[in-house]
């Protein structure tokens, strides 16, 4: 395999919540894959922490089985054995004081080196853990703290958490994860925009009619009902993932591809999104909740109670009040139990100003640049060409298609999982793909009035059938502007 691996320095990675779902499905498999790729040094060490009473041997045994189950490809057993040999386990209740001295001792074995503390636990435990890391003198200037989503529930709680973290750590030590930023296609969005001369001159309201961002899931709330019912699609998806995608589409070119220049530009976008008052919330947002289907339960069944007004679907129309985007609406939608597992960003360009083919073609289709996040990551540009053959000038729409998986196969490269990229960035100390504290707060400050207006509106979200594109009003949100959503999974 051809690889372009930039080695990282030796590190100690402490995973809080090592027996949890995220650690098992994402963090450990990603580490194994990086080790397989030759990027994890032989003296790097991973220490798993959780409440369960495992011996390190039992944990390693369980971890090996879990990696085989989750890694998605055939496992290289020699590599897996090497990986688990670099993993240690410590039983520790993070709310107590016992066990921390043992962590100090184990970390001390290697002296000064990069220490990463990955908080893969419920967000309520972030502050107690950071307090104890600090109190027990476990963190050094070489330490990084990784916080999973959700980062706060609203502006106030996000600010309180930021202040709490800032009492112990510098912003340069904090890595707030939004794994969407680790996706290859999402990073490619920046490459497409800023490494090609073709698009950037057209990337503004004069040439772009509108932008659509869709993140559709087929699953329901599954086992996360209690958390989800407290959050809803707005907090769970829009405030973070969709907002980050919007930022990368709408931001100005940063001066450099470096943490603060990129994050400064994203922050400016969030601050330029027109705020919603109650009237705009009524007009430009749609909430939905899935019904029962032939073989799937309703939202109410999934969370175990009726009467919840939490949305499992949201669609909205945003405007960005700046020179570049004034006059170009951004339509966002995300939901559960939809037709397909499908995420994409579509940049719809304006029609040509005058058609020279008016005698034969009533309307020329406009170009659309589609950035697919899943399935099958890739980028497609829909173009209009002449239909081949004699018989006059007939036109047809064709995709100029680049599927990354296909494009990379010939070069011996593989599509890494977002967590692979993000974990190595953390060890390297590169914060470019992580959210800065002020960005997260600004996103909450924009979301809070919408959540508050919905709270006051006593109506139920609109019911929608599983396997569809969501409630009818979401379709109307675009129809009334003479536009339409692209199909989900078509
Ligand atoms: P989980 O419930 O599966 O695992 C929680 C882990 O925390 C377990 O290892 C448990 O032992 C440990 N833990 C709980 N209380 C503890 C205590 N007092 N002391 C020590 N350890 C304790 O949770 P998860 O799904 O793995 O999620 C972890 C974090 O990641 C959460 O913040 C979640 O919001 C976030 N997240 C999860 C996913 C996912 O797909 N699971 C996706 C995005 C973000």
C-alpha cells in the first residue's frame, strides 16, 4: 500500500469511558488502523479508564474482540496483538478521589511526553474530570483535553463549561470534536474551494442561487431516547454538524490553512447568520416527529412516553447577512427515520442569463455542485451538454463525477475514518479541524432563540412517515421559493 504517513511523536492517550459505545466503535478501531498504517509509534501507550472492574488482560481480550467486530475489514492479527499490547486499563470512578494516584504513577513511567485525555463520557463528567486532572497534577503543558459532543445544551451551559475548562487549561490545549470536520469530503470542500481557481470566482450570491445541506438518517433514536428527547434535532445536529458544514461553504478564504485563520473565518459566518425572531421561526423553520411505520415504532414508542414535543426532524431556511451571500438562501434539513442514510451539500448555481437554445429547449437546467458525505463520499458537478447524435441541438444533463473511493483505489490510498484523522491531529497538536470555544458559543447563541420560540409554541411537531423525506411543510419551505429539495438517496 502506498502511504503518506507523517509520523507522530510518542504519546500517552488516556481514554475516559473506555468501555463505552463511542470508544468501542470509533476511538479504538481508529487507533488500530493508524497503528496498521505505521503511524502509531511502538512506545505510544493507551490507558483505558472506566468504572468496570476489569484486569488489564481481560480488557485487552475484550478490546481485541471489539476491534474485530467494528473495524469493518479483515483484521491483521499480528498488528492487533501489537496494538492491544500497547493498551493498559485502570478502573476508576471519575467522581471519586481513589485511583488518580495510580494514574499519576502509570503516566509517570514515561516521563515528559504528549498526554492526551479523551473525555468519551457523559458531558456532565467533563468538569469533574478536568478538576481532578488538575488537582492531582496529572496534566502538563504537553497535555491536550478532548471533549466529545454535545458541548453544552445552550449558550449558558457552553459558556460555563468553557470557563470551567479555561480555569485549568489554555485554549490551545482544548480539542472540541465535531467528527464531521474529520470527514475526507468535508476537508475536500476546502481543497475544492481554495486550491482550484475554477469555483471561487463563482462562489457568491451573484452566481449561486441557493445552497442545500441535508443530513438524513434511517435509524430512530435507538437506545439514546433519554438524551435525544432532551436535545432534539436542532441541538443534536444543527448546532454542530450542519453549522460546521455551512461555515465551510460560506466562509471567506482564510489567510492560511492553520487553526486560528480557519476558525476566525468560520466564526464570522456564524455571527453573520441572520438571527431568528418568533415570526421567522414560524415562517422559516419546520419541526417534525416520526410516526410508527409498518415495522418500526413511533418516536413516542422509542422514548417510552407520549406527548413529547421534541423534533426528530428539522428543516430551515437561513440567510447570511454579508456581501458575499446577501440574496442566496441556505436550506438545511436533518432528521431520523428518513428514506436513506444520506448526507450531502448541494451548491445550486443560477441559470444562464440568456438561453441561445430557446427554440428547442424551454428551460436550461442550472449547474449543481454536489458534495456527498455519505454514502460513497465524492463530488459531482452536474453540467449540460449536447445529446450525442444528429438531429439538431438537443441538450442533456450529465454528472462530472469523482467518487473518492474509486479515485483513490488506483493510488493505493484508503479513505480514513474521521476519527483516524482527528486523533492524529490531536497528537500532533493541530487544532484546525476542532471547534474553538467562541465558535461553539456563537453557534448556541444563534440556536437558542429558535429553541426558545419552539418551547413557547405549544403545537406538536408535524408527524411524518418513516422512510419519507420528512413532513410536507419541509417541501413547502422550498416550493414557496420556486425551488425544490434534491431527492434523499436517489
Ligand atoms: P456510554 O454510555 O456507552 O459509555 C460511557 C462510558 O463512561 C463507559 O465506559 C462508562 O464506564 C464510563 N463512565 C460513566 N460514568 C463513569 C464514572 N463515574 N467514572 C468512570 N467512568 C464512567 O457512552 P458513549 O455512547 O460511549 O458516549 C460517550 C460520549 O461521547 C458522550 O459524551 C456522548 O455524547 C459522546 N458521543 C457518543 C457518540 C456515539 O456514537 N456513541 C457519538 C457522538 C458523541
